[in-house]
């Protein structure tokens, strides 16, 4: 029996290894590779080897984490993993719609897989290797939309880890941490959370961390990521609009070409007239030509067309 178990375990190992090996070559075959991974997982679960599949899957992901940011192989594997998880989540959605009898069992398998996977890679956010920290956060950004509901313990662990990484010494890692935090914003509680005190830094809500980043991060790219992804509420909007005086011209320009433009009539409903007037004056008198043009276009084209 032990020999048979070892054989099955080795088959799972070789099957997953082959998929990861082939997926490195191009994005073209990813749909086929995802289908193969799902078959491997289904057979493993069916034969009582679910833990073996999860173990080897995580081990192969571990091999990808040290790859540098510009390594295309790493990007391909990260996208494969994200697409695999998204595919599993889509299957569950279809089962829910049909109220299929296997739904509960499939949900449990999915939740165990995702929970174990996230906890496994999260250990890498404390790595001394900047490539590992970057890849972990890159993975989290890409799979976050397909997490659904997660238990409170895992949620707290994620927030704690991300609130540490927004102070990483590498700007591109901080940017990924910002993208992750944007997935955890609670639009209805930003104002309430801003008025609370948080004894532990890890307990700070995502939106509050993002507002702090907008004002204090030394990198314009990180400030930009937070500015463009922060939920717009009466509390957060003032932090966003402050970037009209950012020392980076791109960030100032985006206030007019993205933030105010996307708000449409909301500009006149949510922003005090005196503040809006000041923003227009700053934009039209900005020292950078691209900012002035963005402000002029906002007024003469987008706003006029609203009426």
C-alpha cells in the first residue's frame, strides 16, 4: 500500500512539474495547462491525495519566487497560477447557480487549497530577497479578485503583512503592496475607521494606510498607485485632491485627466465650490505644460459636454 501511495505521489509530482515546465515557454498554452491542472487536482482529491497535490503545487510555486522582476518566465507562471485559481472560482460560481449537489464538497476543496496556498507564500513577505517579496505580492495582487470570502484569521494576517510591506525599502514592492491593499477597502467604513485609534500597526484598515501613503511615500509611483485606487469618499477625496500640488508632474496631471474626469457631475456634487475653483486655478497656472493642457481639456471638453 505504501508503495502504491508513493507511486501516486510521484505521478502527481511529475504531472504538476510538467505543467509548470511547459507554462514557462509561452502564454499561448495556458488554457490547456489550466485544464490539465484541474484534472490532476480532481483525480488527487478523488483518490484521497488532496494534500499531496497542494503540497507539490506550493513547492513548485516556491521555485518561481526568487526570479527577478523582469524575468518573463516568472510572469508567465504567476499568470498561470492566477488563471488557475480564477478558473476554479468560476466553476464554483456555475455550481452555485445550478445548486449542484457537489457544491459544498468543491467549495471545501477550493477553500483549503487557497487558504493553504496564501499562508504558504505569505512567509515570503519577510524574505531578505527583494525578488521573493515582490513575487509574493505580485501573486497576491493577481489572485485577490478570486478569493471571495476568507476567514477572519487569514484576513488579519494579510492586512498585517501588507501594512508592513508598504514600508519596504523597494518602491516597486511598496507599489504591489498598495495594489493588494486596494482589494480590501471598505467604502462604507472609511470615515468611521479614520476616526478610530489602532493600537497595533497591523490593525490599520486598508483605506487608512492608503491615505497615509498618498501623503508620505517618497516614490511618485507609489503615491500614484494609491491615489488612483483609493475609494473616493468624503474623507479620502481630500487626500486624493491634495496631489494636485504633488511635486511630480504626472501625478498632478492625473488629477485632471483621470480623477476629476472620472467623477463627472460628481465633481460639482462632492467637492466644495471654493476647493474646485482652487483646483482649476492651480491646474491652469501649473508650471508643467502637460498639466495645464489636461486641466484645459477637462474644462473645455469633458465638463462642457456634461451639460
